[in-house]
């Protein structure tokens, strides 16, 4: 399963071209509250929203993982007896179950291998790459240049009467179920929590093109897609004997259109240390706080 990691990085040149075309683009976290989280062994599984690429300090360049991502903050606050973070940028459900290669081409074992019978807490944040997050962002950003007031992205993904992105979400559900089943088999007594994804676009309105180069009429469509993904994750968690931690609601008003001192997720041209369209340190802190509140 030798494929490159962090799919968003594969679209970097495409996004750079969009940034050039949209010439008007504008270019210390506090500690989370202590919560009654499990204090035993904690294992974090997930993709780049978990690993936090480019957020200082990067401690694993193969997975572009930060030691200030939300699992690290939660482990420190909860006083976990041991902590293993195997989240990796670009990860899909297949990488959790079967392994793959990291950004440096170094082979990685299945993330689920880190889960053992003694594990007390497992967090899982996965699914974005299964539906092709990076390709969606790249395609929609490029399309917005020629039709900033229209809905070129929605028109493309709903052509023929079928919403391709909703279909991808439905197809990802059994894959997430398989991950939760594997986690439960490895750690029957662990508390398992599935996290959704924080808001990338504003929770209302038509966005902020060209700061975030998504066409105005595409913003409500893509907002709906993200909410559908989070709903699928919540439903799948419930069906799989896990709980769901909502990180979208606390991120409302902190999307990529907000100021650099407010936003949790960066836009096309990050003003805080983070990968484009990924959480910054404030976003990782916010997800940590939401997770700790959920665990309490």
C-alpha cells in the first residue's frame, strides 16, 4: 500500500495557482481545563486534523505530527499513565487497519496495532481523506476563479442528479465501522471516542472569497457536505459502541474566514503555523478542550 501521505500537499501547486489567480487574498494557546478523562493508557488514531501538520513543534516528519496536537494536550491534562499517538497526515481508514507509507516514504504499521487490551482510551478522527478531502478543496478552489459568485463545485459534484460527495460519505461509513470494530476487538474495555471535524467555512452565509477561494454559492453546499460527514461519524460511532465528540459546534465563528487571531482552521494562505485548510494550534487547543469536556 505504497501511496504518498497528506493528500492535501499533493494539491499544493494547484492551490498556489489559485492563490495567484485570486490576487486579493489577505493574508500561545492556553491550557485546556482539567477533566475527568480516563487516566490509563491513551492511544490516538487519526489523520492530519489529529496529527497537526506544520503546527509547532513537529516531532514526526514522516507523519507531520505535532506535540501540541489535541491528543498530546488531552493526555497531559488527563494525566494519562501512558500515551501513544500514531495519527498521521494523509491517513485513511485503510491506513488505520492495514498501514501504509508516510510523507518520507517510510513504511508504517496499521495504526490499530497500537491499541492493546490494557488501553483505557482510544480517540479516532478519520474519514476526511476517505471522501477525498484534498481533491474536493483543490477542485472547488480552482473552479471558483472563473465563477466566484456561482456554484461550479456543486454543479460538478451533483451533475446527473446524484450527489457524488454524499455518496462518498455513505461509502465511507462501513469503513469507519470496520475501524471501530477492530479497535473494540483490540481493547474490549477501552472508552472509544470518535471526533468529527471543525468548521472550515462559516456556519452561515456565503463565505469570504477570495480569502477562502470557494465560490459564494458553493459555500452552503460544502458546509452541508461537512455536516453530513460529521453526522455519518456520529451515527457510526453510536452504532459501533463508541461515543461522538462534537468539535464542529465549538468551532462555529472560528472558521477560516475569521481573523488570524480567532480562526481555528487556516485558509489557502495560512497566517498561523499550519497546513492550508488545517487546524492551527488554536484549533488543536479547541478540539482538546471539547474532547476533555466530552470525557468529563
